[in-house]
């Protein structure tokens, strides 16, 4: 009997780390992952946040992945997200949300803070062009909307979300001038110095940001070639192929030089990244654990 008791006690002790790990992302409020430009929830079996959603859920988080216009302005996308958050609240009883946006998703979730801060537990952005990007500047100047809108409509059709698509509006929001205007209207968390950090917390809501500075990270990743082309627009400045290092700064800057390109940040394409690069899935898990430890 004594031997059985000892064995049971040992088994219980051994299970503690597993239980702890399984609950490491069990936040008080649901995690909302907001896609960026050309974004989607799932296309042909491939998640936009590849491997990240399942990992967060497996470790205890409630994760919501809303779908808004793949190609449109921060404001239009923000209003669409606001409507969805209110639907989640009415349907499931959620009071607040931990909003995490990738690329333009970061400015989309920032819009929510000013539209209805009562819904916001935290704001986090990953690879977001808060200061705009020369890729959008050049796209506008060259009439990029002519080919960008059809891509947005195509993604909308594939995902079953045919919400309005407007490439010119999207590029305007992502341009340097457009970002400056948006930031003047939504300044919470803005950096207080050039390439610096912003307020860590505004009205009780923490703001976080991260960025990266690699471009071609894996020869097997077809998207690297495109990012290598767009990276030229930065004239040698540190960037991820789409966004400059300093442009990603907002609120508390956790890190701005991960060894990822713009798509590696969400573990695309299909998990291909640099051999020596940090694991983006682990980053999201660690960050959500950070939010959990703050009681969020």
C-alpha cells in the first residue's frame, strides 16, 4: 500500500510541469489574432498564423481568428473587426480581448482602442508599419491598386469573405503620409523619440510591438524572392522585406531585430524560415504567457 502511495505521489509530481505547460497561455481574456494585408484565416488548408493558433489553444488559450477585408484601409478593417468583437461579446459573453495584429493587423487593432477601449485588454503588433512603408509609397506612385484589388477579391472569394476590397485605400493607409495621418488620430502608444518606444500602458491597456530585420531566410521558401525585391525599396535600411525596423516600434518594443522576414513572423510560408532563426510559434506562446502573467 505504501509503495502504491509513493508511486502515485511521484506520478502527481511528474505531471505538474505538463499541467503547467498546458495552461501557459490560459489568459483571462481571449486572444484575437488579426491578419494583415492579403490576410485570411485559412486558405486551402493553410493557416495565416501557421501552427500558432493550434499551439496557443493546446497550451490553454481561447483563440479567435476573425476575417476582415484582405485589402482596405485601417478604418474600414477596424470597423469590420469592431463589429465582430461585439458579436463575440454578445454571443459568448467575452468582456475584453487581447488583440494581436500582424502587419496591417497591428494598425487595425489600434483602431479598436479608440473606437471602443472597453473591449481591449491589451494591444500587440508584430511587423506592423506604424510609420508607414516605402513599399506602399512606391505602390501608390506606380498605380499599384490596379493589380492589388483583384488579389484581394480573389482571396475574399477563396475564403468565403467577399467584404469590400480597396487597394488604393490600403496602400494609402500603409504609406508614410497615411501612417502619419492615422497616428495623429490614434496616438496611444506612439514612440516619443525617433526609433524609440512609446507609453507602455495607456488608460490601463498595455501596448507591445516586435519587428524583424531579415529578408531572404530560406532558399526553399518561394516568398523570399518577392521580399528580396521589395526590400530594395529601403535603400539599405534594416527591414523585413516589407517594413523598416523603426517603423515597427509602438508602445513597449520587445525586440525589433528577430531573424525573420515579414512572413516568417507568422511562421509562413508553411513554417519555412532560417535554420538559426527564432521560433515564431514559441514567440507567440511566450508573449501570450506574458499577458497571462499580467492577469490579462
